[in-house]
């Protein structure tokens, strides 16, 4: 075990997977000599050289298209998109190509690419360095989407992503890249996809969150405790595949659900969770499901604290669900 | 060369038959390549079996030249149980892993950056192969064309950009696709040689691709080749070219038919005769008809296969959806 922050855990894991598998390579903008704008790839270029740590021209479609070609050929590319907000030039390559290669070839051509990209707000990044648009990708059959919220999970999920046989979008909560540290296992600490984690046990209300919203949900749970409200916090970790059982189990225990995400509410991932609970856990619910999310506006610069869910909003929503029944 | 000629004739006969089969409702759709046979066969003949092909959806003659059986082609057009891509795509979107023919898609130009990535991979593994992307004049306006040429220029990877300029991107003529004098000159902006070749001339295409391949293998990087051809047929069976071009233009282009041209050449060289041509033509037509009829008799796809290959393993969610489908069939709501 070593104490480190989330971006250090990613950096350390990238070193490890590149050491253990010569097929793994990293490509993206500024990932080589510069070590990445968030330093996630720091040191890789020095250790593995330009053949395996590839500084690319500024073209997301080029990065993902080339990564797909490498994967088809048998390499294991880990592509970095500098910010999720800049991924859209590659949207066609991701949703029309990467996600569909295995299917459209009848299984002849699987394309295993891992796409790492920082996402989310709270860093004063404005419209184009803050968004949380995971729902676009979760909606596409053939892609896996995971979001760590702790350094240990970052390592565990990244190890699994590189080991997987399917394309993976690995979303990195940049707001908590450095703001918290945790113990990270040194060896093979793979965390299988599709397993949520109960971050805090509780009995009165379930708070569902992921990524940078996880510490905020935990803070909300703390605020609820003095009121005698015992909140359970479930960290989804993996959006696709989703640990449906963990979501249902928690609500069967608490009877109340508060869903938290940074993304805008309408058609956000929370809508899928709410649908799941109404389809499969309706009779366990004692109160209407509530979503605490970003507003249905673009992500604002100066008013980002208005936009982003905070512990007070979450705690307020949780109290309401408890009062409702 | 007689072998190449036969492939071109086979591709043409398949095209003609498929256009008629589509009108009869026996296949759902078809995108003919007629007019592009010499370009496709000439390029394919210059490649080695280990080279990787990244086709668009009009590369029937490339597949045939790679040794793909006509039956496998028809299985794909029909989407039957023998279709290697399991009925997942519209006709013409072939994929044959055993001959390094990467599965095509419909979005334009996306295979270009992928071919570059595969070449970068081959370069890293020190494999003595090239990758080649096939695309049309329309694709030279796509994001991936520019990204792909730029990447290939920067990394000097062993790839060939093979543009079949058939003069029409559905209804948009070549001169309105770009203001450039040629498509090949776009390569110059990326530090890559761009070559224009008469795509109706089998030998010229073969020579250009052979040279590009040799350059790539000797570490001198990528080449773009623009093969000038003409799309004799519609963009697809869903297209009516009379809305945007004249019959006179098509007739004029047909005077440069690559098949007629090669036939004349072979006869002039004393390698071929009208009599042998007639025989081959009959033999090929019979083969096409016979093979299609056999493919039509193949079993239909298992409907439950819809859930396969989304992921490497069936996800719990898809397992549940498959059970839902099974129950609908069991209770008679859906017919299997």
C-alpha cells in the first residue's frame, strides 16, 4: 500500500501496465515530453520512449481513429483526450466505429481501446473544461464507461480497463485529481467492472453518486447524521455495465433514493437509475426518487458553484425524501 | 493479366446481377462499383496477402481479388446464417478477417485514420507490411482524411491512401467537392507525395500502387494515389443519378470502360479473343447465378444472435433482454 492522490494512482498504474505488457502504448496531445497537461502521463516518455508514448497532432478523430487501427492490429492503445469537452471531433470514431467494430464484423474485429479523459467541473474551467457528458457514451451499445472516485479505484478500474476485451471510456474526475489521497495497493488490485461500492452504510436513504460527486455525497451524509438521518452512499464506479443489484439492494434497505450527478438532469444518467428503480424496486420505495444534478444549462464559468450540486443541496433533498414518508 | 481480367469481368457480372436482384426484391440494397474494376483489381494485385486493407463500401472487386469467394459475398448481401458479419450491416459492408480485409462502415472516411493507426502498429512491430485505405472523392472532404494524412506524414508510417475519384459523391460533382485542381495535390500539404493515375488502366494502377508499397516498405513513408475513374452506376440502388447528371456524360465515360480497354489490349497482344471472351462471359454469368441461388437457400439468421458481439461476453443486461425476447416468443407475442 502506498498513500497517493488520484492522478498519481493513474500515473503509477500506467507505468505498471506499460512495464508488464509491451503491447500497451499511450497516445494523445502533450502526453509525451510534457507528461500530460495534468501530468497523468509524467515520466512515461522518459521510460518507454517515443514509440510507446506518442505525442500526436491536435486531432481527436486522428487520435481515436489511429488508436482503433492499432487495436485492430493487436496493440493495446490507451488514448488520452485532454478534456472530455474536446472529445467530440472523435465522437464519430467512438460511437460509429470503436463501439461497433466487434458487432459489425460479426466478432471478427474486436477493437479494444481505452480512452482516458478528465471530466467534470469545479476547477473554474468554464463551458469547455468542465462538462460531464457521460450519458452520450452510456447510451451507445458496445462501450463500457467507468468513473473512479478514489485513488485505489482509479488504479483498480484502470487495470481492469487495460485488461478488458471491449472499448472502455475511463472518466477521470479532475476536480479530485489532487484534492484527496488514499491508500493504493501496489500489486494487481483490479476492480471488476459492474461492481458498485458502498462507501458508507446507512439505513434511511440511499445516495447514489460517482466520480467527483462521491466526496460531496459523503459530506452530505455527514450533515444528515446530526438530524438522525442515516444515509447510505453508493459509489457506482462503473456506469456501463451498471451494478443494478447494488442499486436495488440499497433501496430495498432504505426505501429512499437520491441520485447525484454533475451532468445536466434531462436525459442524464440519473434518469436511467430512476427508471431502473421504478421498474425493479418500486414497491420498496417509501418516497419519490429525487435527482440532485447540474441544471439544464450549459456549464457556466463564474457561477459554477451555483451549477454544481453541493452537500447542502443533497442533504436538503435527502431530508425531503425522509419527511415525505 | 488474364486472371485480373477475369476478376474484373466477374465483378461486373456480379454488379449487373445484383442491381437486378435488388429490383426483384431479393436483396435489400446494393452499391455498384462498375467503372472502378481496373482501379480495384490493379491496386489489389500490387499488394501482398499480409497487407491490411481498410475498404469503404464499394470495394467488391478488392474482396474478390483477395480471394474472397462469391458465395461469401452473396451471404453478406443476403445477411443469412452463413454471413460472416452475421447480418449486422447493409449489403456491401464486407469484412473478411482471414484475408486482412477490415470490415467496412457507412460513415465516410473513418477507415482512413484507422489504416494509419494499423500502419503505426506495424511500424512498431517492425512487420514488413503496408496498410491501404480505399475511399472516394467525397471522403477527401472528411475530417478523417485530413487527420489521417497528417498523422501519416508526421509518423512516416507504411500506408497508402488510395482514392478512387469516381467524379460523383452521390449528387455532388468532383469540381464542387473541392477547389483543388487535383485531389492528390492535397497530400502535398501534409508532406506526402500525391500521384494521379488513370484508374481505367489496370497496369498504371498496378504500377502506382507497387511503387507506393515499395516506398512504404523501404521506410520512405506514405503515398496518396488518386485513381481517376467514373461511377457508371447510381451511388446505390436508392439513388437516381438522372436527377443530377446527363446520360450523355455517362455514355461518354463508358467509352473509357476499363473492362473494354483491357479486353482490347489483351486481344491486340494476341492473348485473348472475342471467342474466349464470349465463353468466359457466359461462364461467369452462370457462376454468379448459380452461386446466388445457392446462397439464397442458406438458413436465415438465428434471431437470438442479435445480442451477440456487442461485448466480448454477453452482459447481464443483454442476458436479461434476451430472456425478455425469449419470453415474447414463447408466449406467442413475437414470431421467432
